[in-house]
C-alpha cells in the first residue's frame, strides 16, 4: 500500500510542474527526490513548532551548549529563509501524504497553521485589556469569545493549496479589506506626483501625514490587508498591521510578490500593494522612528535608516494592484474640492460661464 501511495503521489506531484521541467528524471528518481524533500520539510516544521528537540543529547559545558544553541539558531533561520523561496517549493500534496500516512499524523493542517503563525512577518497587537474583558463576558454568557476579525477570517485551504508559500500568502492577506487598493493608490500617486512635479504634496510620508493631522495606530490582526483610514474632519487615523522586520522579512516579501506575478499564481496583488503602501509611507529614518514608536514597525535589524532603505529596495519596480479606474473621479474631487470654499468657487465659475454664454447667444440672435 505504501508503495502504491508512493507512486500515485509521485505521479500527481509531477503534474504540478510545467511540462518538460521534470523530463530529465525517471519516475523512481523523481519520486525519491520529492519524498526526501518532503521528509526534510516535515522534520523542519516539527522542530519549528516544538514537536522535535534538535539539540544533541549528552552532557556539555555551559559554554559549549551556548555555542551549540547559537549554531542551531543560525542554521534554523537559514533553512527558514530557503523554505519560502519560490524556486524551492514542493507540492503540498506530497508533504501532506507523507505526514498523514508514513508518520501517522492526521492533524497536518494544525501543524502547518501553527508553524505559519509562529514565523509570519506580521505581528498582531491586540489590546490585551479589552480582550480580557471580552473573554470574561463571553464566559459569563456561555459563548465563544471570537473577535470581529476572527469571525471574518477564512480557513486556510490545506487540500487544494499548491505549496507552503501559497499558504503563507493566504495567511497574510486575510481578512480582506475592500478599500485597501484605493488607499494604496492614494499614497502611491501622491508620492509620484511629488517626484514628477517637484511640488510638495500634503500627503506623502509618515512625517508629512503626521504634520497634516494624520495619526497612526497598529491594527489587531496579522493581515497585511487590514489597513483602514478614518477621517475625523480635523484629523484622521490610519490603522496599519504591525510587522516584524528582521533578516527574513525582505526575502519573504520579495518571494510573495514574485509569486503574485506568476502566471499560475494568485489573481490578486495584495502583498505587492502592501509593499508599495509601506514604500510610500517610508522615505527616511524619521518615518521609521514614528512607526516604531506606534508599534507598527518592530525593528530587529538595527538602525532606522537601514530599515527605511529596506522597504525602498523591496518596492523597486513594483506597482500596486492596477484595478483603480473606478476611483479616478474620487481622486480628482479630492484634489480640487478639498474645502467647501473651493466647491462654491467652482460652482460660481460655472454659473458665470453659463450666464456669459447665454448673453452671447441672445446678443447674436436677438428676438
């Protein structure tokens, strides 16, 4: 039975690749290579969630143990970085079949979900005090203490998802916020207008927005699409999901953006739009400092200047979701009628023009 499963899964895995890419491998070699890769990934995920202890048994001195722990930690993060490279993805069906059959672990989905939540770049910052109150009230009423964001979340698809990178993509884009692309386009255009015309725009980077009365706060979810702007007439609040910035952030975001551009990748450019939004908000170290103070950026890279450069480098040659034709009128209205007086002046000009045209007509064609 295991041999039949081995052959059937190997055949299905071959169909996941482009035609001709695996012609250089016969069935036995391809199946063996694929399952060995899946074994390595399974072992690594089990280490990541704490099911397996990678430390070598035996008595060691404190100095030797510390050195061994440092070496293991470095190796772990190197493998973690390579695990989400687009070119390193293996079909998820092989990994799932291996875990469920050979390792007799039917809860594969829970292990993967736990791993993705542990090592995602997004860092939810829910209000612990309000959450505690919600849990207490839910307990007293005998219901589940699910938040609004949790109710909106969709379950990860462990059956039809092609690979781990896709699952990470799904993890980072939920729940979907409908105004996300519009907000990205707003900041992106403001920045491009400034560069092209060399005229200062009111809404560009974080420091410019702050000086214009826009305040920032972290959202309570780990979704990069949980971006929201609330206008209070005199001031406004921009809510952005917190993100951990370490040595894994850049390669992961770049590979997710590359995956979105693949012919058989997702049809939505959510991660790309998020990167473009952050690039529009961050120009200098002062912008990073402000977001760090608000706990939106959790900087583990070192200097704020380095982090500002990181987002600018990631966003090179990227464009947000192009489906923006429906908001051009809103953009034009915002630029030209930012105050009631501007609108009144425009209507007055239209009235004067209409009267002038009427006067000209009756002068040329008197009754």
